[in-house]
């Protein structure tokens, strides 16, 4: 996919780029889940994953204080993914390996978001 010539400032953040990659991974992992989960676990996990990058993007256009708040929400979306991934693994929708990979990425994203939040010097 070709990137636009002009990028918004948040698009340059490594945490934002990794959050986009994580969302993509979640979409790919969930595309063959049972149709009965379309409006349940699949939708919930996809929305939580996408919410990570959305809150980084939206918060970046606000004041430092508001950005910090949006980053807190973004970090919460990371943690929301964990039980959803665990449930999916118990239901055998995810392999243990995919669960561990996703868990590690969510953990890394949460730490990066926390670091960005701490760098705002509020």
C-alpha cells in the first residue's frame, strides 16, 4: 500500500505504526473464525485492537492533558484484548503460539503507550 506524501505527526510514532500492524494481524487471525462469532468475539477483539491506534490518532490533535487521557484509553484497549485473546484460545480459535505472539505485542504496545504518556511531562 502506498503511503501518502504528507503524514500527520502521529503517523510517525512507532507506537502508532505498531498498533496499525497489530490491528491488521487481528483482522487476519479472525477472518476465519466461526460466523456465529461475527457480532461477538470477532467484533469485540477487532474493535479493541483498532481502538488502540484510533485513540493515539485522536488524542494527538488535542491538548497534552487530553492526549494523556486518550493514551490511557488506548492502553486500556490493549488490556481489553488480553481476555478476548484468552477466550479465543480456550475456544480453539487461536493457537497457543498465536496467543503468545499477540499477548507479547499487546504488552509491548501498552509499555510504549505508557512511555509516550510519561513523556508528555504533565
